[in-house]
C-alpha cells in the first residue's frame, strides 16, 4: 500500500507533464514566437534546448564524479 | 535623532544588550530592533551622516536608488531569519545573527571605501560565529577557514582603498576602473565575497556546516552585499560578463553530484550570483535593474529553500540526499513551501524568479550577446535541475521513508509561509518590485513569447528528468565529498607546503646543530666550563625561527 503511493504519484505526474509538453509544442505552431535571435524562433527550440541541456548537465555531472568524487571523510585527515 | 542614525546600527546595539534580556523576550526584541532600523527606509535619498576624522571625511550614512531596494530586502531577510529561529535558544547565534544583519545593512549605507571596509569586516567577524554555531568539529574548522578568507577579502579592500586615497586623494564610493591598481585590489576583494570562479570555495565549504537557522542568515547577506558593492563600483565592466557566465554554468555540474542538499543549495546560490554578475557586467539600466531585482527575489526564495532544508535537518538530523526521501507524507507543508521556492528559483511564470531573470535575459538579448545568452539559457535548465528538481525530489519524494517524523515547528512554517507568499506575490504583481528598482524602466515580463519559451524550456527539462529516472540514468545519491575550489587550500597547499617547510626547518635545524657544535668546541677549548649552566647551547624552536625570519623580512622592507 505504502509503496504504491509514490509510484502512483509519479505516474500521474509523468502523464500531466507529457500532456503539457505536447500542448506546448502544438502551441508553437499556432503563432510566431519572437525571440532575440533568429534560431531561437525555430519551432520548439526552447523545448529542444531545455531537454538537451538537462540531459547534458546530468550526464556530464555523472562523468565528472570520476574526477571530483572522494570518500565522505576525505578531508578528515 | 533616529533620522540620522546609521540603519542597522540599532540592531547591533540590541545584539549587545541581548544577553541581559530574558530569554522569552529576546526574539521580540530582535524584531523590534529590525523595525526601528527599517524606519530609516522612510528617510528618502541623500547623505545623512558624515564624520571628519584623521583628515578623512567618512560618509557613514547615505542612501540612494541603489541602496534602497537592497535595504528593503535585507530588512525582510532579517525578519524571516528571526521568525525562523524563534525556537532557537542559542544566545551566541542570536547575537551574531542580529549583529550580522545589522552590519550588512550598515554596509549598504556606507558612502566611502573606509566606512565600507569597517562594515565589510564587521559582517565577516559576526557571521563567523554563525558558522561556529553549527557546533560540530566540522563547523568549527569550516568557521576558521571562513574567517581567514573573509578577512583576506577585507584586507584586500583596505589595501585598495589606501592605494586609491594615495593615488587619487579620494576615497568616496564611486565607479572604478578595473585598469587602475586599486581597482584590481577592490575588484578581487569584492570577487571573494561574491564567490567568483575559483574564489568560491569558502561558500560551499562553510554554509552547509552552519546550524539549522544559521545557513538561512548566511545565505541572505554576505554575497548580496558583494553584488551591491560590484553594482556600485564596477557597472559595465566587460570582464564581469564572462565571470558571471562561468559562475552560472560551472556550479551546475557540481550540484548534480553533491550529496548534501544544503551544499547543493550553496552551489545553486553561486550559480544565481552569476546571473547578477552578468547583469552588472552589461551595465545598462535594464540589466542593472535586472541584477537588483534578481538579488531581491533571490534572497527570498533562497532563504525559503534553505529554511525548508533547515526544517528537514531539524526534524531528521541530516540533509544528505542518500538518507532522505519520502518526507512529503510527514512534512506536507514544508514540502509545499519547498516546491514554491523551487519553482521560484527555476523561474516558472507567476513565480518571482521569472520576473527578475527576464530582465537580465532581455538586456542580453537587447545587447546582442548570443553566446552569453545561451550560456545563461543553459544555466537556467541547470537551476531547474539542482534547485527545482533535485532538492524537493530527494528530500520529500524519491523513496518511501520508514521512520516517522513531525512537521516543522510553527515558527518555521510561518517564516516559510511568508517567504512563499512573497515569492508568488512578486511573481503575480511584478510592478511593485519594478517600482523600487534603481532606474525607471518600462518592462513587461508577461509577453506570450517569454512565457511560452520559458515554459517549453522548463517542462521539457522536467521531461528529461523523468526520462533519465525512468531509464535509471540519473546519478544515484552516493555518500561522498565533491572536490571544489577549496581543495586548493585544504589539500594542495598543505600537501606542498608541509613537506617543504619540514625540509626547510630540517636544514635550518641541522645548521644550528652544527653551529652549536662549533661553539661548543670553541668554548670548550677556551674555557673549561663545558657543562656549566651558563653556556648551554640549544637549537631554537621552530616558532622562534619563524619570528626571526619575519623580523628580518620586516627589517629588509624598512631598509628598502
């Protein structure tokens, strides 16, 4: 019972995010979105950029663990 | 009489008498002092107090359109901290917090570099006790390192000020040129407190080691005081644009892998300062407004996030992601407040971060700086990652919690409630914030273009998070230490320095030993009192030796 709560919440949350993201992409086709720079106005550019940036940050961060991660008591002599 | 008393000074005076006030009345007294200090906000702009001493004209109290918004938010932050720490009976921390907030407010109103220096050091000396109040061995060590760094910043500021006075005969707070010698010293002094790249180690080192309530106080003042000082003295300095951009981008990667959530927030704080520094670097009216607006809203939502993590620490005894999760069930209100803070910092429309960050992004767009614009755009996705998702996700969700904990105490909930209310209030009615900004600029953050762009960025970044979690690509929480720029002085320098000094001292010791042998030999030849107590040759201890070397260097300097 207890375990299902969080899982169910996660599923509902995922569903809503999916719906909203589809709506946002569709919305981009209905009007011309102005940006400061020309490629910013490409259809769905912020969405694409956000997704890629996020994945990039997490994967690079994970990779950086190799160099930056030490034991918890690293500084305690 | 109150009208030309330095704002913040009354808080320091109250902090001194705090020990004689009965425990029960201390927090009301602290609030009263903040109220009395805040009356100065109604004084208007101008110079209110000067002091001629030693041939110097010190401007102790001045205010203008740049100090005003900072003064408002510093007072608000002080109130939030006091309410949040209402349960705390630690006298040292109470005194330090009140005096620290007072010094920061006093520093805002300094009109020359000497008075600024005095307050600059005052914030350092008072805040170090807040780090101390963490009351662990780690926090004590961190406090000592913090003190050294903060005082160094003050010393650099003093050197810069003296040079400036010597070279120009002027020491008033005004815009400086980075090409001048004194400009460089002052720039670095400010840069240390503003946590520039590689000068940032102290921040992530000390803030997470402080107490439940202490971190909230620390997060509000020191760094924003540095932002204020930079905005006053170096607006439009090109190198700040790059420095700021690096500050927004780099801490993002560290925050992904850091396990201690309060340290994640400290990296996030660093990244937020980057946005403000970029705004100062551009130096237009719009961008400086953006910097001030961002500092204003940032203090509130960053305090809110630190308060929510403080509440978690208070109830569970840890803020390590690897040991948390599932708290939403036991601390529902804290969860909601934390999410409000997370959405504000991520700059969701209708939250305070959005109306402030838009100003900086627009001024970048207006200036045609493509690359920096996209670095900041990229960093915005990063903010969402570490502060928007990681903090609430690992603390309150992630996995079910086995042991039951209580909701945060009432005073914490009230403080978080006020902060959350301000976050949403400013987001919905940005015009009240825009009214108090230094320059009158017409700006409309809620255009369809802005809102849709921002929503696309954020929602798809969340989608990326869900995707990474689904396919188990998101890095799991691991108990660990993440190396940061404090490594240079915590590991590298001692690593090189200790063996080097040992070697030097060995050589010197050997030299003295031989010298002693020669003396012994000569004395032994001439007189027969070899073992007399008069002539005992000892090798000087290392400390004396250092003293001699220092004296020698001083002599050399004096001669030159």
